[in-house]
C-alpha cells in the first residue's frame, strides 16, 4: 500500500513538472506583453500631459 501511494505521488509530481514548465513559459510571455503595453501607455500618457500643460 505504501509503494502504491508513493507511486501515485511520483506520477503526480512528474506531471506537475510538465505543467510547471508551461506555467513558467506562459507567465514569461504575459510579462513581456505587459511590459510592452505599460511602456506604450506611459509614453502616450506622458505625451498627452505634456500637450495639455504646454500652453
């Protein structure tokens, strides 16, 4: 019974590793998109504020 439980735990662990690699890749991609979008939003906001206070 102990061997069976250990086997089940190992199977779940190895399946988790594949899932973990996918999560890491997805979060890395999401971070890159967020970084690019934030930079564009910052630049456009900075431009609008500059135009509004230019007068």
